[in-house]
C-alpha cells in the first residue's frame, strides 16, 4: 500500500506497518498460549473490524479453542455515537467458560462495556480482552485490556480491518488521519 491514502474526503498516512503488527502478534499469541493452556477458551471476534487481526492471531493460537462472532457497532463516520447496537448475537452457552473477546481497537471502551455486561450475565468463568489497538487518552472504562499489540494516541486510524465509513479495511498496514 502507498505511504498516503485518500478515502472519501480524508487523507491518511501510513502509521503502523504490517511487519510491526505481525511481530506483536507473535509475542501476544505466545503469551496467550501460555495463559490459556488447558482452559479451552472461546474466542469471540467482534465484527467487522477485528476480522483481520483475529485471523492473524488465531492462526498462532495452539491451545484447543472455539471461535464465535458478534457484530457490535457504535461508530458513524469518524466519531463514536456512544450507542451500541448488537447486530449479530452470541448463541452459545458460555457458563463456566474462559472467554477471550477479540477487538480491533478499544477507543472509549463504551462499546465493550455493554457487551461485557451481557457476557457476565451468562456466567463465564472469566472474560479477557485482546485488542490490536488501545487509545488510552480516549478510554473511559475500567475493564482491563489483557492482551494488547499497540497503545496509540487519540487519532482516527484505518486499515487492517479498521474503516472509515466502510472503506479502508483492506490494507495490511494501519494508517492515521492527516488533519
């Protein structure tokens, strides 16, 4: 992909290369394989954004596990609406299970708070969060991000599954907005 990318009315510049992402995923998956040994976790991938990160990460997970998908959304354009819509729900019994929620990015965390409350009502043994990106300056929640590739400033990013109005997910690199 080019060093700069125009999507609709916005310009983005390359920020995190796929090589750097893959290095972090190697380390993260090794840690997860150790932590989750013998637990047969259920990985819940949050669509649409986390699909590329989850694919790369889960190919390196060696423990017995299951994978499910949910679709949560709170974004319109470049801003979070703060209102979570669960579009595709979870239809598995998770009582007593170790759950790992895989996210592309944790921004304010408000999207996940509602989902985590729903999960906890289903009585899992534990719930862990794995995310490619975290914006600490924007984070307004208290849950831990247990497995993280990168902390980034509070800037809008696209690529590697992240989008701007549906565009930009198809880059193997991550780009940040040019103001």
